[in-house]
């Protein structure tokens, strides 16, 4: 088939991998990608920009959804067809490039994870009144339990799927109790009166930037889904993941817009909480606690799984790589470091928006690497990457590079 068979062996069976169908694995990858994206940063960014831009933020969301489709369809296809993780592909494109990519992704994932454990801790604070720091410790302990149990990938998949439905249900309830200005939202989405590049870079980076763009692809190959024959499952998984994340983004945007139009000013220290408190009082605030905890937990799982998967440069000995042998320790260390930094530093809200923008800067670099790989027979064999994906992928690279540079110049 289109993949290079002799290279397929470099993907270790890192976490106990049960015999599952490709479609089931693809759906697990879809939810992992979507829920990795829909974390505390996602909630904070969406609420912040809705409060600042009102209905005009709908245009940024529209651009984000289009870019999400292009990025994920490119990244997932190239990873699965090649049968290799992104850092290995990057080293084949140019020796040493994989180490640079790993550093960018792992460091960005670590900073995002500080906000993730903090967000989960804040959720428990809203629900039970315990301190955010102690709540973060509890959330980290739960994440560690999920990762170290037998068949961890299955447990992770089921956990993020359940939490995804919890998020959607809560947002649908808020939309139901509020008066949503649908006409205004639609009008400004397609004909904005203001375009803010920083918001586009930030939410694209927060949805498919950094580690998030690779979470689904790496989940697929660790689940045994590799080769050109599995492209249909890649398409199903990528589009499902983007669809889930986009539905949640739109619901949160509409909820926030209904609050802003009603004349309320969102609290800059916790803008997402303001939406729920204004919409449904203390009851809505408690709902937000559940949503924030669910968002934090799913993003801890997604960030930890994907970021540690970029540390796979091990040489196999007797059929077992040192990476496979020490994967659980890497996971434990990643979560513990994130939790300790939050415990002693705190203030995740600003970190979350900033890291979303930083991941937006990483996106054109990582997507460029994968697009270059798509034209290399050494990496993808006889597989022919669709021209529409190649051209649209380069268009996203150019736009995100332009928007990132414009954002940096604007900041200074």
C-alpha cells in the first residue's frame, strides 16, 4: 500500500493496546482530539473574545473551523499513511528537525497543561468550595489513575467521550434558558465589521495548534491504525473530532453573545464563569463548575498523551523500546510537574490565552513539515496526497504565518 512497510515497526505498543476495530479507534482519536482542544483554555479564549468582539467573533470561529478541517485532514492522513509519528517524519524531512518539533510541542503542551490542571481545580472549587490548588491535586491524581490502569487507551477514550456529552448537555441548557441573537450572530459571522488577527491565531492555535493537531494521528497509530487502506477511518475520525469541537465552540459563543447583548460585562478574571452566572444564577455557576472540571480533565489527558508521545526516540532492545518501558513514568512526571507549577504559581487564565497564541505560531511550522513529507516517496511510498489538501494546507501555512507576524508586531 502507500505507506512504507519497513518503517511501520518504529511505532511502539506503548500502552496496553486491546484488539479494537479501526472505526472504534478512529472515534477514540476523534474525541481525544476534540476534548484536548475543548479545555479550560478553549473556554477562556472563546469567552474572552466574545466579550471583546461580540458578534464579530463569529467570523474568527468560521475561519477556525475551515482551518481545522484542512489541518487535521492533512496531519492525520500523512501520519497514518506513513505509519510514523510526527517527530520521526520531521527527522526524515530534515535530520534533527524532529527534535526541534518535539521541543516546541512538548514545551507548549506542558504550559497548556498547567492551565488544564488549574482549570480542573477551579471547577472543583466552584462545585465544592475547596481551594483551586487542592482541586488541581485531586484532578491530577484522577488523571494518573486513568493512565496507569490496564488498557489505559480504552479507559482514556471512554472517559473523554462521557465528558464530551456532559459539556454539550450543559451548553445546550444555557442556550435554552437565554435569548440568543441568532440573526446578529449569522450576519456578523459572514460580514464582520471588525477582523482581529490575534483572536484568529489564538483560537486556531488553541484548537489545532501545538500538540492538539497531532493528538488524533498519534492516537490512531498507537491504536494500530496505519497505512493507506485506513484513510476512510482517518477521514471519519478527523471530521468527527472537528465537528464536536466546533459545535461546542459555537454553543459557547452563542451563550456568551446572549449575555453580552443583554448588557452584562464579562469578568476578565474568569469570563467563561460570568456567562453561566449571568445566564442561570448560582445554578448556572455550579453547572459551569462541572463544565470546567470536565474540560480540564479531558485536556489533561489529551495534552499528556500527545506531549509524551513526542518523546519517542528510543532504540529497541529485545523487542521493547526504552520509551515503551518508561512511558508511564514520563506521563507521571509530566502531570506532576504541571500540577506543582500551578500549585505554586497559579493564575492560569492569562497563561491559557497566551499559550493558545503561542501554539498558533507553531502551527505553520508543524504543518509545513507534514506537507513537505507528503511529497516524499521515502516517507509515504506510492500514496498520492490529494492536491486540494496540499494547496489548502499551504494556504493555511501562509495565512497563519502572516497572522502570527502581524500579531507579534501588534503586541510590540
